[in-house]
């Protein structure tokens, strides 16, 4: 297995945020409800901000090697995890095509926020402690997004 660069964890995070932005921009178009449009627009803009932070972190990442039980363990884990949550452009289009209603968008958004939170919790093990504060801030924002989506789901029922 080839070497894994610490910056790759942030590159995956950038892609997660790009996928999230696409999801929420698409969601705006499947609802006529002004409140839902506002929330989806807000979430799309939040994803743009997060992407910018992760791009900045990728540029200044330091060499860091997390503790491993065997060489390449963490690299294998992060790559496998990323493959499950980062969609190719084609796969993203397929996922967006499944969204036929605001409820579908909310459900997909909830799932994507959970996956993002879990990924960001995982990458904390891979980045130096001096970058944890930035990652923690995004985790907290993603949790807030999750709660906003859960509230929207309640409004739909």
C-alpha cells in the first residue's frame, strides 16, 4: 500500500463538504416551503465555509503518524471509510435523482450529517492536537445542522 499523507484526510473532508453543498442546493429545488428553502440554503452556505476551512488545513498540515497496531492500519481504515461516504460525481447524481421531495432531502441530509460527524471524529486521531480545535468547531456545527434537519423532519410529520 502506498504512503498516506495527512493532507488526504482533509481532501476527503473537502469532498464531503462539496457533496453536502450539492445535496442542499438540490433540496432547495424540491420544495415550495419557504422555511425549508431557507434552511437548505443556509446549510449549503455552511458547507461552503467548512470546505474553505478544510482546504486551508490541508495546505498547512504537518507530518503526523497516529499510533497503529501494524504499518498502514490507519491508512487502510481511513481510505475504506472515505470510499463509503464520498460519492463520485456520477454516484452523487444518482443519489440526488432519488430525492423527489423535501422529506427525501431531509432524510438524506440527516444521514450525510451523521456520516460527516463520524468522519471528523475519526480524523482527529490522525491530525496533530494543534488542529483539533478547528475540527471540533466543524463537528459542533455539523451537529447543529443535524438538529436543524431533525426539526424539519418533525415539521413534515
